[in-house]
C-alpha cells in the first residue's frame, strides 16, 4: 500500500455512495478546502467531463481544472489535474460489501522539473492526510443522508 492509498467502508449501498461521490458539486460540503466547483461540460458525468475548482490553501485561493479520465458506473472513477508542474490523478474504486460499500482511494503524482521533484515527498504526505480526512467526511456526509442521490 503506497502513501496515496486510503480505504473506508461506508454503510450505504454502492449506488448511493457512487452517485454522491462522483457528483463533484458536493465537494464544498465534503472537502474543507474546496470553496467552489463549477461543471464546465454539458451532460451527465462521464469520461471527459471537466470542472473548475477553487480551493482555499492557507488563505490563498487556488483554481484548477479537473478532468474525469475514467468512469465506470458504480465501480470506479478517476480525476486528473495539473498545476505548476505537478500532475495529480485520484482514482476511487467502489466495491460492494453486503449492504455497505468499500471505497478505495489511490493517487498518483508526477512532477516536472527539479524544484517540483524535490517537494514530491511533502506533496504526497499532504495529499495522503487530506484524502483520509476527505474519505472520513464523505462517509459522514453519505451516512447522515437518507437521499440516494445528491
């Protein structure tokens, strides 16, 4: 298990968990740093869907474009973004566990240039910690919700 690998069981059926998790417009309610998110493409979420995301990182607003690079309904999706020489891909896999759902997060980071490469370890630690909190908040958000879609 790498540094960018987290797992959590959410006590809701896979369809409910997947639909809420893949709807990135829920991000401000689930992720502390996300202030705004706007879907840039038309239609339902699928491979190629793009979003503009604004995060508050230590008082600084940082904008990035997220692209869905993998999408298999009720099974997995992956989102990729690149900013300042750092490309990050987050992949979420959903596995039924009876009436519950195991959510697995795997992330990869690629850096360009020596300066970014020197900070790669720090970036990995920061994202790993952030993603654990994200999965915990996702679990709380979904389990407290009676609605199947958000």
